[in-house]
């Protein structure tokens, strides 16, 4: 099935209703891209928080009974408890 050159020029000869639909699609695409960027940033922040929480658990686990109170206080200060 061969495509004609007209198939590639569809954006040049759109009727008004086609142009408005194309503009709406472009706006929707831009909004979806913004949402994707926000989701990616949220994921990055969540993974960072997860790493911090895992490190906090390791610190708490490694602290002997004589250091746990100090470690808990430090973790609270870092808002990890």
C-alpha cells in the first residue's frame, strides 16, 4: 500500500474543525507531558525517601542498646521517625 505525498501534507490543508482538533490534541499532549514530568519528580523524591528510610533502619539496627536513644533522636531530627 503506497502512501501519497498528500498523506504527509495533511496538516497543511486542514479545515477549521480539523485545525481546532489538532490544537486540542497538542494542548492535551502538553498537559500529559507536564503530568508525566510531575510523576517522574514524585517518583524520584519517593525513591530518595525510601533510601533515607532504609539507611535509618540500618543505623538503628547497627546501634547497640546504649546508642539507640541517640540514634532515634537523630532520626527524629531528620524526620525519619
